[in-house]
C-alpha cells in the first residue's frame, strides 16, 4: 500500500494490493485523472496526461491508450478542457461536464480556474494535492488514502477561502471518478422502501446524465449512496471488471453518472 509521487513523469500513484489510482499534472498546471483500475507493474505503465488542445477526441491508438498523442485525437468544435479528465472540475470556461465546485466570488465572478499548487505524501498510504484558483485566494485540498485492510481508496475534498471577503458556495462535491473511456457500461444502484430494502437496479448507461440523490437528511433504504459500473454489462459476482464507489457519511447526498458525447464516463 503506498502513495508516491514521481517527479520525472509528474504522476501521483496510489496503490493497494490489487488496485491503482493515478493522477498527473500537465504542462498547463491541470490535475488530470489518468487511471483507476487493476494495479500495473510500474509508474511507466500508467497513461500520460492528455494534451490540452482546441480539438481532442477519438483516434487510432485506442488499443494502447497510454500512447495517445494529439494527432490521434479529433473532435470538431470541442474545447480541450471538455475532453481531459480533470480530477476536480470547477464551474465555468469551456467545460460542460458536471462540476465538482460552483461558487460566486465577492465581485460576482463565477468562473473557477483550478490549477496545481502543491502535493504532499504525508504518510506511506496518504497524499494531499492542493489546487488554487488562477486569480482568487481560493484553495481546494484533495485528500487520498489507501486502506490496506480492505483494498480500497478513499478520497475527500476541503474548500479553503483565504480572502478577506466571503465567497458564496453553491455546490461542493466530494470528487469525481472516471472509468475507462470508449466503452459502453451498465450502471448498478440500490434502492427500495420499507420492508423492501436494497433492491439491485441495473440499466445501460446512455449519453447524458443519471442523477441519484436523497434529501431525507439521514441514511435510508430508499436510495443507497452506492454505484457500480461494468463494461458492456458482462461482469458477474465472480468475474469481470467492476468500478464501484460509495459515500462514507449519512445525510443528504447526490451522485451524477455522466456519459459524454466524447464517450467519457
């Protein structure tokens, strides 16, 4: 179990016995999600940051995604920020996916441009990445922890306003997760009612958004804050890849599953 940063490749890698979660810092200071899946042999085996260009999209090297180059991509009329997997998405700019953070600064500005600020591996299995707005003294601290006993990775976010005036916070999410692109997925969720709890519901994921939420203020059996995604809907309880997650608190919550026109999950 470890959390380690490689200066040469500018990648942060969190690993458990079987799972890996990898982030990268690109040349423009964007924190990109690079990989979440089965543990690979070395840091060089994980994908590189996607190039941030005016047109980026599907290309020819899909059989080996870590070798994708700008020339392999083309999506007409699509901005670069829309097709890189930002690790914590701020509202505004040419980015049209579900944001993690939406706020209003004291002067009425709503756009949030989060850039890499610092990174610390505080313990063997824990890391903290700090992002900061390009203009305002607003910081986002992203915490990551690998749990050795259960082969899981935990993450959460803290928002810090270092200015002298208040910032109006409209929406703050714990984070965003990405499954490998260019695949079709089946979504599994749990819902029910009194005396009929935790029914497994499954459906294909189509382009657009599916929202699961609870406003009851407490943990309930009506909607469970849990999801699972499996490619092509072919995985079973005993075999096949599955990406899953759950919220580790009680109270109101919201999850959004989004499949974009660029085939990003």
